[in-house]
């Protein structure tokens, strides 16, 4: 594990004070779905600063924990994640493809949740990573999130590993459309349908009863009449080989890896940490709670992404 270079306490405190009071104005965090954690320890700040300073081509992977401060719930966070709050589970790919009633339920809930979900904005952590890219510190950013907040923040050297909810495509002919346009089709097909959400779930989902979704109408593809699906990798599906190979190439060009806001429980992202370990790249983790990488990471920090990342200076 990285060991802290222990400067005199006053130096650490002064540095934190300087960074906190001379940083660019950032959006205020929404902590409703963020697990409780202690403020960043000055020694840990110095450790991560040294890790980032030593990196010339940093590969960053983000997960749901980086977007919880934008008000989007995740699945696994202790006490506040979906799995902790309810017994509900996300839709499976096979279920969506084979079941018209499953698709009706998914799209009804997504229709209700879309206005709020699509309005979420990047938080401080997204903006910091964008700035690191502009400074040439961040070589490539891979997000497991489908909320498009990194794109909204302005990141360009970016791969959306699991796709993006702001795009929809046809399983039959492959025709793509914007999710915002599909919302208009939903409204036209369901002019009198109304439902109030009983709770908020990750990825634009909300809680509705079977009775609420019963009469919801779902449009087919305007080109071929096929099934419309969000351009995301559902649970039980796989990321395309082309995308996986592309990310492996970006990792091969990098000299270190930072994981921010992910427990890395899903193999589609975890495989890249395994590859980084095989290449003997130093790995730092910034996540509240345990992760799948804790036993081989160089550095593990239990802090909010939006609280710790702004304290790091990317030279």
C-alpha cells in the first residue's frame, strides 16, 4: 500500500485550507444517496496527490458512486443504495427482449423518471476529471455509468462502457434515435396516462405498481416495427468486443489507474483492473466502502469523490 509522506501537521492543514479556499466555484453536492463517511484525512490527500503527480498518463474508471452527489441513486451503497432500500432488482437483458409486459413496465417507469433523470447535472468530481483531461493529466476516462454526466461536464477522451440512456436503438434494424424524441412519442401515444412515482431508482427508473403501468402504450420502431431498447448494457448482457478491445488499448497506453466511485463488482469493469494489475500499474481507489480491488490496490481512500478530488492539483 502507498505510505503517506508525513509532513508536519501544520503543513498538511495549511495545504488543505489553501486548496479549499482557492478552488474554483463548484456545484453544491446532493447527499441524499451518498453513504456517510468521514472528511478526507490530510495524509490521504497527500497520498493521492503523490499518486496523481507521479502519473503522466492516468487511466480513470468511474462508477455510480461518482454520480450519487448529483442526486442519482446507485445499487450497492450501504444504507442508501437500491439493494439496501428495497428488494427490487434492475431488469435483465433476456427479460426485456422476450417479454412485452416487461418492456411495457420498463418504459412506463422510464417515461415517468426521464424528466428528472435527464435534468441531472455534473457535480464537482465530473468537472475535476474534465479539467485533468484539459491539462493532459488524464489519458482516458471509462465510465460504467449511463447518465451522460461526464459528457455534460465536457469530457472528450471518454468511453461509456455500458452505453447511455440518452440514446435509443431498434433491436431489429439498428436505427438510432434520441431518448428525448422518444419521450415525445410516449406523450403522443399516452395523452391521458398519468402516474406518480412511488420512489426513485438508479438509471432513470422509478417505482410504479403493475396497475399503474397496465394501460401504458409503447411505440415500435418507426422504420421496421421492431423493439426499441435504450442504448445501454442491461444486466445479463455483454459489452461489445470492439469496445472492450478499444479500452484495453487505452489502458495499455497508460501508466496508472484510478477507480472513482465504484466497488468494481461487475466483471465488465473489473477486467480492466485485472489487466492493470497484470501490467503492474499502480492502482488507486476512491470509493466509500469496500471494493473488489482492495487486496491488490496501491492506495484505497474512503471519501466522497466530489470532496477529495478537488483537493488534488494536476500539474
